[in-house]
């Protein structure tokens, strides 16, 4: 299984790691660190979605999961329905009548 988000297609990328040092006495090139190769991996999470009445497990990146949860809370229709998401809680404001104190 490829390390790729099922919705947005975000995947691992190649780059270099840099180490940053303060300027030290003894010249510019003293204690200079190398630039080494590394892989920037995607924050993939396994989630269960509802697809036409069937439950499927797919891998989504953290950004897509945040977007789906935000759309659900705001009442918008998200592009995928997550199974294990808590419904939004609406605050109920109760007005409490407090008797006025005569001074």
C-alpha cells in the first residue's frame, strides 16, 4: 500500500536535512554539518468511512480529516462521511432569573 492520502493524493517527498549552528570562533567552516538526504512522510491515519451504505477503511492525511470534521461541525456536507465522529454539541443557554436585591 502506497504512503498516499486517498482523497487529496498527498504523498512522501524527498528533501535534505540541515543542521544550523551558531557562528563559532575558528572560521566559517569549523564544525560545519553535512546536508543529509531524508524523506518527509505524510501524516496518514486509518479511518472508517460510509460509502453508499458500506463501511470502508481508507488512509487519509491529517489535513483531510480536519477538513471533514470542520465541515461536519459547521453543518456543511463533507465530501466523505466518517463513521467514528462525534456529533456536534450545541450549547443550551438557560436564563436564570435572579431576584434584585434592594439596597
